[in-house]
């Protein structure tokens, strides 16, 4: 009997489910994701033979082409090779891990820090390592997927509270057993909305109910606070937050992530956090790039100044066109269009005018909040901002 690969696959329910998936079909039809960029230089990307202004990157400070960052990554490659060779628990830490951790801890105002190969891993571990079965996690309903994964993997019970709503947090915390261990899981800057967490009000509830607080500051680090020390520094609340986790793929122009807190907490993470123990370490060149970017952040304040100057000009332009920016107060700026086909047309019009953005549609955002997700960078020039303004004006007219 002849064996047919196709019919064998057709009988396989997992493959059939994947083939029939509506998101996959939508993507195959319109291809709004996973673009094959042919080149990148600062805030410009090359796609289908055309240079486009990148308005979707998280390289907030525009440091990914900074000469000191590139040189540090190159030197680390030559000194340490390409690989960390495995997990630190068994293969050992390297000097570049320890130096970066010391620097990050000092910068953030925490005793200790642990770096991972991805921000996703850091934020997931920052929750999963500290919570356990029988605990309660109080989570802002808009937290990032990595934090939800941490919540699930911890086996703790979860209670959601309304986004950025301290009164709702208080009501939820009050409804739980007073003597149970409880964790508060929030972001400093919400990546999709660009909202800043109202930390003083949230920390008041955390003190009243003795909540262990985990703050994911992936989008606040390098952007808010004194010299970019992040959201907790912005509110002078670093001492009140137990764990600050985040990513080095945004302002630090690298990849990887960090978890910072008291020495005892970081030691606990290293001995109890499965994702910390059983995962290969941050690579030499990425650690060196992040470390050099952190130095640049502290010695060249002009990058943060430029970022905020660009942010103010960009937001003002969007609002003058009557666009809904969901109240964003940061360089992460959504443009809410409320309907996925309108989003697609808008996204295409921007691309036609040479501006690359990202569509974010339900279920990634709440129903009716379909949006174009954009992020402004210190790397955008005045001339690029003019062109971005023209492109948005064109897209508004078209759509
Ligand atoms: C809020 C937040 N936390 C964590 C991460 C994960 O960071 P990374 O992409 O560097 O793994 C992201 C990524 O976009 C994020 O937006």
C-alpha cells in the first residue's frame, strides 16, 4: 500500500488544528507579521527593496548602533567566544555576568541582581520563583504574557484587578484571607497602552495588606526616573518594591533580562527558580552590549533628553490629527482605531508612505481597541518626524 505523507498529516489532529487556525490563515492572507527585513541601520529598515522609518522598535534610546555598544559586543565575542556554554548553575557564571549584575543592581538601587538570556524568562521567573501553591497573586488585568506565564507556573491562585486601579486592588486584597501570602504583579509602563502604573497608590495598598510586589519595568527602565532608573525611581518608591524585573532588549539595545531585589531574594531565585536554574546563560556579546549601553545611559544624558523631546512632538502631532493614543504618557504609543480592517488599511497607508508600524488586534488587545502599536525613539531625526507626521496625515485621510 502506497504511503501518503499528506493523508498521514491529515489524520494527525494537532497538525490539522494548526493548519485550520484562523490567525495563521489571516497572516498567510495579509502577512502583517514576521516581515523579512533585508537590512537595518538605526531607525531605518529595508523591506521589499525600500527603506522605511522604523516606528515599532523598542530601541528607545537608539543605542543599538552606538559605537561604544558595538565595540563592547565585538570585544566580548573575541574574548569569550559566542556562547555562555550552558546554565550557570553547572557551567559557572562568567565575569561579564557578575559585572553586569553588579552594575544593574547599583543603578536600580537594589542589593543584587540576576540576568537571564531573555526578558521573558526574567519576568516569568520573577513571579514563578517567589509564588507557590496556597499563595494569592493579585495581578493587574493588563500585564504582559510573560507575567501571566509566571502566574500559571507558580500554581498560586490568581485574582485580577482593574487596570491601574488601586481602589479595586484594595477591594480584592481585602476579600482574601488576611494571613495568606499575597503577591502584587504589575508593570511600570504598560507596553501596549503606554500607561504608567500609579505606584504611590498601589504601594499604599501593598503596605496595608503586606503584598510582596513584583514590578516588570521592561518599558520604564532607561526611560523614566532619574537618569533612566525606571518607574519605581520616578515615584521614589524603589525601597517599597520587592522585585524589579525587566528586559535588556528595549533601552539597553541588547537582549536578555534581569531580576533585582534584596540579596536573599536573588539567592532564593538562583536556588528555587527552575527557569533560572535550567536555562543557558546570557551570551557574552549580549551581556557586553547591555553593559556598555548602561554606561552610555549614565554618561550621555542627551539620549533620554532627545527621547522625551521626540515623544512630546510625536504625541502632539497624533493628537492634532484627532487620533486616540489611549492616554499614553510614554514613548510606547498606541493609535487606537477600534476595528481590525480599519487597522489594516491604516497600517498599509503608513507603510505606503514609508513608515513601518505593528498592528495589534483582539485578542491581543481588548475588543474594540484594535490598534497600531508605535514606539518613538531618541534615534528618530527631526526630518524623520516630519515624514512620520505626513504619513499619519495621509493615513487619516485615506481611512
Ligand atoms: C512588559 C514586558 N515584559 C517583558 C517582556 C519580555 O522581554 P523580551 O522581549 O526582551 O524577552 C516584554 C517584551 O516585549 C514586555 O513588553
